[in-house]
């Protein structure tokens, strides 16, 4: 009997998802639930350019739980869900009010060619009226699209495809009056719309003898405001002049495919001239300076300790407590002195003159 009950319970639990899926399929077949997909945007699509995949889920009743999207893996495509919430709306269809959810996914093709976006699995829960809530998995329609490679990009190794792209270079000090041991920073910032920060270019750093370079990890930041996505990449390189001489930090060109005008542009950062004059600091001088600094710090600490002791003596005057501290010692000393006296007198009759 117990085995039968356990078997019946397991069978019922396994049948619930299948039953929910069947009920969801019934709503789709009856036209009470619809799922549509489209690739937003018109015109040419090139590698690296953002395309928006719009998923529209509509029900003639209402949603009773959040919708979950399972993003597929497609070779040659980067698909990201940058918005965690759908755009909700209502509309009238055949005189009936429908509730609509619109989800947006970012699609970045990495190569030219033909692609197929497979059906995307959606976990949906809606009200089915008297039948209660119905939850199950449904799929969006598949989409086919093509990515082109314009002739202008055939010779470019790397480019940024965006409606807006900028690059800015800044130095924290002048570089034509440096001396050995001086340091300065070179800050380069990239900003682009409809591009993730990880897809922005990286500045190459050349090693030069006499001018040490210390690149810091790039600062990446993405933002999304009402569907307007943007990314920024900040790269900071610290340089230290080790020897006198003239140096050149080379400029760099960056290709930009302007998706609004559908044409190739080139952005550049200017080269930086670095002039270092004066003698390099020798190791002996460096060690001597380090020793002098340590001696100076030791003297300062000693002076502070003496000043602190003097202040404590003036503040608490410990010598005033000496009588109280020495009183027991004086009493003990007196007792010891008494113990040193002989128990018998030296003379039997010390007050007489007999026996002299």
C-alpha cells in the first residue's frame, strides 16, 4: 500500500510539468497567448555592431509570475541580457485588453556571414481563468539574418562599430622638463554607444630603455539608460624617467565604423614627446639619501620620546610620592639596625666603675 502511494505521488509530480506545458500549448493554439521575435534596426549590420533582439510575449489575461529567458549559445554571436526587467504595456486586440511584455537582448556578431538565432526558451506563468495559473516553457520563433563586411573594413584588423565613438588622451604634467626619478601618467579614455566596455580597443605599451612603463588594469564600465547602452574603457599608464634623454610615446590610430552614416572613420591619439635632462641618481647616492632619511627619522622619534617623558614628569610629578614609597623602607631599616645590637651589655654593671 505504501509503495503504491509513493509510486502514485512520483507519477503525479512528473506529470505536473507535462500537464502545465500542454495547457500552455493549448493557450498558444487558441490564440490566448502569443510570442513574437524580431531583430530591431534597419540597414547594414557589420561585425561588432549591436543588434537588438526583441521578444514580445502577450496574453489575453495577465502574467502571474516573472518570465525567465534561457539564452542560447550560437557560434560567432555574443548574446547578452543587459536589461533585467521587461517593458510592460497593454493594448487592445479585437476589443479585448491584452497585457504585453517586451524583452530586449543585445546581439553582437563577431564575423560576417549568415546566422540563425534558434528558438529561445521562455519560462512563462499566466492566468488561465477558471483553470488557475498555468506555468510552462514556450519558445520564440527562430530568426535568420546576415552580417556584411564592407570593402572599407576588409583591411582593418580591429574596429568599433557604434553610432558614437570618442577617444581622449590626457597627461597629468608636462613631459618636456623632467629629471631622472620624475614620474607622470598617461590617461586614455574610450567611450562608445551601443558597445560593451570589453569590446573597446586596448592601447599598446612599448618598453623603452631609460623610461619605465607601468600600465594599470583597465577600468571598464557599462551603463544602460532606457535602452541606450554605452561603454567606457580607461587605461592609465605610469612612466618613470630613469635616464636622461629624449623619448617618444607613439600615437595610435583606431578605426571606427560609424553605424549612423555607414562609413569608416579614423580616430587618433597624438604622440607624446618626453625630454629628461640631468644626471641620473646613482645607487650610492640613493643609499646615502635613504640612510640620511632613516637617521633623521630616528632623531625625530628620539626627540618626541624625550618630550613625552618630560611632559609626563611635569604632569604627574612622581617625586612627590617618594616619602610614601620610602616610609616602609625606612621602618624596615630601623628594625634591622635594632637587630644588630647585642642582646647582653658589654659590662655587668655599666653604671659603676668597678672592674676598670
